[in-house]
C-alpha cells in the first residue's frame, strides 16, 4: 500500500532538486549578464583573513562600454579605473584580491559548464543592503576547488554578497554591499579618476615575450581545469626567462610559473592568505634547477599536487 505514495515522494524529490538546480542556473546566467547591462553605484565591505576594507564603487554601462571606478576608503585613498574589465589607472596598492592584471578582461560565466564540477542550488532568501536577495550555493563536487554562497539581488541579479568557503564551510573571503543604488547612473564626474591615479601602459609594463625553451605540461590536472594561456617572458631585471601557464575551470583559476634558479639557493614555500595560496618547489631538469610556483584561489593541497606534477621537455630551436 505504501509503494505508490513512496514512489511519488521520491519522484517529487528528484523534480524538486532538478527545479532548484535549473533555478540556480537561471540566476547565475542573469548574474553573468547583470554587470554588462546594469549601471549602479554603492559601498561594499571586503574581508579576507580577518582583515576588513571598505570601498566605494561606480559602475556604468553606456554605448556598449562598461566603465568602473573603485575607491578604497580605509587608510590612504587608493583607486582603480577599468574600462571593459581592463585596468586604465591605479593609485597606491589596492587591497589584494580586488585588483586584476592590467590586460585581464572580465570572464563570461557559463552555468551549464559549472554543473559538471559544482552542484548549483537555490537554498533560500535574504536581505542585504536593504534589498531582497536569493541565496545561490555553488558547492564543488570534489576537494580540488572552493565553494561559494552568493546572495543575488532579486531586482537586478547583481551580487549583493559573496562568501568563499573551504571544504569545512569556513569563510575564506567575503564581499558584501552595505549600500547599492541603480538610479541614477554614475556621472562622468563620478567616474573621473583622481590626479593620483597613474595610467597603466600595458605595452610598457609587460616584460617582452620570448620563444619558450621548454614545453611544460602537468601530469595531473584537477578535473575541469583547462589551459587558457601559455607565455614565456624575459624578466627585465634578472634577464631570466619566466614561463607561465594559466588554468581555469570557469570559476576558479590558478597559474604556474617556472623560472631557472641559476644555481642560487632558493627556499621552497607553502603559504596561504585567505583563499589565495602560493606553493613553490624546486624541479631538476637537464638544463639545471627550476623553481615551480603555483598561485591561485584553490585549496593548498590542490596546489601542492599540481606543483609536483609539472614536467617539461626542451623545445627544438627554431631555424
């Protein structure tokens, strides 16, 4: 007599999980579009490793261009201005975790791809900065990456609050608005950098690219991560070649840097600041010792395994 009710209950549970996952994907899709479509201004708090900082932000979408100004309010005034995700000028050293490389454009969020490596779900509702929000959890399906809890504005789909969590549910990083308005849009004056904001000349700040002397690869890679960039540059100060490999799973990212020690005594490191880890180890090659350094917002155990898996082969010289 219980067979039909039990089957109905099980099926309804499956449908509910599917519906929650689909709803979460919909919210993440909207979130991914929001910053490219919605102008806003506000104040937010950033927390990492027990340290807090407060920031004003002006974000305007106009004529197909996304212009943004970020001003740190704690201590000396520090700011950054970006256009379409690329840094135009900076003053001081903006708190680590909020900056980006001068030539790093914003990434598109692909919720469908994320479902392969993260479980997506709508887990409730909240109120942040006086605005109603939907809580979306992004839980990794393995131990090789971190999870997120996002509080997404119901009206605009902008992220009102973001928590980065480790596998124990401990907070590694918090981003949270205390004030957010979407009208009126920021004015030209709001987006005008101060006189202390120094223009960033990408072509001048980059070390020159050089032909790679080794073909580096990883014997082990966390599932879902793909190589997005492989570059060799000559350090303008040390004159040595630094190879860099960048990997991305659609949400998390890490980089691998390789540089010859030139016989110098260099210590291996293993450090973590909030969600960001740095692990380095010495690697013996036929051409001498190389220092391998893995940096990214991934668990330290993942970074260590990646560092141990680096292999390289000498490339043939081009005629």
